[in-house]
């Protein structure tokens, strides 16, 4: 909802006293921060009415002086504070003085890496002040449907087409991080003539270890041992660390188990995502996967991965052989 309000403010040019931009999706945060700046100052990069500071580098008195001065060349003056912390000198000033900011000025707080811990009373006072006189914009990863729509739009902008099955394969094979996806979209668009194909995705894109083990685990879940061993061989040929492959399999299986338990308890996709710290896109896929696997089997799969990890680290066993045995046993459990 807050993002929709930000979009509306940008389109209408009816700006508030303060915007607090935070969240986990770096690409969208950066995009809407730039859109807000562009709505205020056009394409100018060095407008004297736009003051950009690290929040830790500005004192409360300096912020007060900046807010008190009038714009020179623009209708509004903007003071942009990056990565605000509770310990910053200007933090309490903002709580007490947001309401006094003149209509000719606005403050934009852009949280690139910082997160304010909302457990403290002063943080809640800050959020209350922002919500009363400005807009708190929490930008988090897109849900699967919206992410797919965005990817499709990016290909269309480049005059490329991608069908639903290939689009799903593309996102699963690369990353749900929008910066990474944007880079891979550009690479594929340069390589393909008109239609994006799975062969082109395999040839051109950079697959993450999660994506590679995702394919491996999918083959195991499909009881396709031939494909699973082919994928394992590819991973080993690319000199992927065997311990990393085992760890990824363990992480994947435990993620499915946690997802099943939490989903069965009635929690939503977003709630599960926050608890187990996995993207909603991944959680949604795991909910679908675990409908066909009971909790006992998932626990046995976790035990199997744990035992394989212990064996690989505590003996002189051939880790590749341990991986192969693990895949055979996991496939047999399903």
C-alpha cells in the first residue's frame, strides 16, 4: 500500500514532508528513490536544492539550518539522508521536528543497508512521526506472480518474447534478485533474435549454486536419478566444492520441512518467508512441493543429509562417493 502511495505522489507531484524508503529489495528501492528525485528535479544530477548526506555525517543543527533555508532554483528543496541509524545525531531531531518542516522542503531518508530495530520505544516514536507527517515506504521482494510479470515486461521492452514455462525456468535457474535478473535479461536479449529459449538460458546465463542445486533437488524429487547424476557430474566438472553441494542440499531439504510445518500451522507465505529468511518466491514453490511429501519423509531426508555431512568432514571418504550415495538414498526415500 505504501508503495502505491509513493507512486501516486510521484505522478501527482503532491509531495509530503518526509519519505522513509527501506526494505529488502535493493533494486526497487533504488528505482523508486531515483523516480522521486527525478519528479523533484528532472534529470539534473547537481541541483543546489538537492542536498545529499550520509545520515551519520550531519548534526541536528546542520539539518535544522538546511530545512530552514528556502529553495533557490526549484519549487522544493530536498534533503536526502542515507542510512539513518538510531544513534545518529539527527535521529531525535527528526522525531520532534518533522511536523515543523516547511512546505517548500522535504526530507528523504534512503536506507541502503541500514535497518532500524523496531523493538525500541524511540524507534516506534520515529515510525509514528514519519507515518503522521510523511510516508514510510517498505519495499520488499515481489511475489512470484508480480516478479514474473516484471520479467516479462523487461523482455517486451527489448522486443523479445518468452513463454510461461521458459519464464519460470529462467527465474528458477538464475536468481530472484532483481539486479541479477536485470543483468541476465540484458544478456539473453542480446543473444536471442526474438524468442527466449531454454537452450539460450543454459548457454548464456550465470546460474547460482542455489539454482544449480535446485535443479539437482528437483531431479531427486522427480525420482529421476539419471538426470540427478548428470547434474551432479556437471557441478563437479565445474569444480563446485562438494561440501557446498551437500550444504545446499541440506539447506534445501530443511527449508522444505520448515515450510511444510509453518504452512500447516496456518501461516501465510509472507509470514513464513520472514521466519525462515527465504524469499516469498522460494517459499511458495516449497509449499507446492511439500504437498506430496509427508513430514516423516522430510525428517528422514534431513537426517540423511546430516549424516552425509558428518561422514564427509570426519573421515577420509571420497566426498563425491558420499554425494552419489546420498542422491541414491534420497531418491529411494521418495
